C-alpha cells in the first residue's frame, strides 16, 4: 500500500465523516463511486446468513443434492463478492480520512486511484448478483433467426449470425444442436434457423440477443463500392422442455383442442423423403395464434416433438413479456430496458466496429465477435447496464 500504515485508533468514527466522503475525492478523478443502496446491502447480508445456515446444515450431515450444490455455488459467489466489496469500501473510507493529513495526502491519493476502479467494478458486479434473478435464468434456450430488410445480403448476414452463436457455444463449451435450418435457393443465406443451446443458464446469458441486428458493409456483389444496410431478427426463448423427457411430453402439456396439428409433405431441394411422405408438421396454438412449422426430420413424430418444444418456448416467452409490460405500466416513471427489439446492435464491418445501442457500448473487433470469442464483452456491458437500471428502479421504490 505504497508504504501507508493505517492505524484504526487514529481514525475517527464513521459518524464523523458520513457527509459524502465518497464525493470528496471524486471531484478530482474521472472514476466515481456511489455506495450500494441500503436495500441491496441488506439483501447481501441475508444471503451471507443463508450461506452460513447451509454450511451448518451440511456440517451436521445434511443431505447435499444437486439443487443444494447449485444453491451453495450461487451463494458462495455472491458472498465472496460482497466480502471483497466490504473490505474495499472500508479501505476507501480510511484512505479518504488520510487526505486530511498533509504528510500522507499524496500517497493516499495514489492508493485511492488504485482502489477506486476496483471498488466501482465490485459494486457493479455485486449489484447484478443481488438483484432478483430473471424468471427463466436457469433455463437452456432456443435462438430463432430470420432475415429482415436487405434481400440476399440479409439472408447472408442471418447465416453469419447463426454461425456466430454456434461459435459462441463452442467457445463456452456448451452443448447445442441445430433444430431447424432453411437455406435460400443459392445456399448462401438462411431463410429461418432455430438453434438449441442446451446449457442450463444459457437463456440468462443470451436473452440480450433478442432484437433486430443491423449490418453495414459493402456486399461482395456490389461493383460500385456502395455501403448497404441489412437486418436480421433474433428471438431468444427459454427451453421449457427437459432433455430426458419422452417425445410426447410437450404435447401432453396442452389441453385437448388447444393446438391444431396439420401434417403435410416436406418441401425442399430434393431427397428421397421430400414430397413423398407426410413428415412435415405445422402446429397452431388456437388461443394465441402462434404457429410453428417443422420439417427437418424424416420422422413425423420427431418433427411434431420438436415443434411442440418450440411452441412451449414461444408461449412462455410471450407470457413473460406480457407480465413485464403489465408491471412496467403500473409505474409512473417509464424506463428504457434491454428488451427493446428495434435495432439493438449495429455491425459496421468497414470500421471494424460493433455498437450495442441499448448501453451505448462499442467494440472494435468485429471478427472476434463473429468468432464468438468477444461476444461476452458485449453481453457483460449489457448486464452492467441492466443492473444499473434495475437497481435505480429499486431505489425509487424504496424511497
């Protein structure tokens, strides 16, 4: 600590410096820190006690099943961050007091410059962990991709996004499978693709990808070097099905007559089973009008099973969005959220820049993102932004 020795006996009680010591040094630095809201600190203390109780139960020979393992891991992560945060807050406050001593002021300022960025990072990290988890946070997910405006270039971009998410799953070592993938006539673009990411918790990570993705670049077929803008739509759904369940388990969730099932011959570019057997399936959910078509498998039963799994996911996501919209409408202060679906992100390849418009974060490494290696940087920025918005809402509710 740059040779500074802090004697707690020489430091006045905290009640003597409750006036914003956090702001006294902030006026001379670009990094600012605000203590977490008391409601969040109270939540952290509750989780700390919950972890102690769980440890005591395990020490007494309590049963340690898979759910308790997950709970222990989650609580340990939060409590470790909280302890680190608390220690750094104490250090920061003590260093603030040393600014009053001219003989230690320079060294204290140097130490604050080192401590402050770490404290801000810990506060943001703890904030995101303390807020109530997303409704489907522990679910696996389905990603549905479709081209928007831009013709062939939009289809090509959709195909590249589809591969980006496969690359991301490989980078994270997550299991995945291609549920459905319809290519255009030339085979260089996607008309519709559905990707299943089977890792528990992947929905919580990838839910930020829902929305319209925009690309700006010069197409390979463009002879005059003109920049073209195209779009692709991404929908992220929670997987409501269990990988170990029977093929008809999703179908049994619905009441009789709730879903209309139509079977038809598959369409596509040849193949012995195309247009010869009625293996393609289309489901229509009567109450909502949601339809799902599936024809990738040779078996009608497998296509029907996959279609029902997708239907369950679409209905669950629709209900979640409606619940959140109803909750927001009850509040007088409407705030922007990361759920906006219009042009959430722009991929500008000539400038090697990807910008997420929800949190105004730009990353100058388009190839790294498309390889799946740098996508986490965008997601982390969105998680931080969402944490700030949600914690502000909590503060307003508490005040």
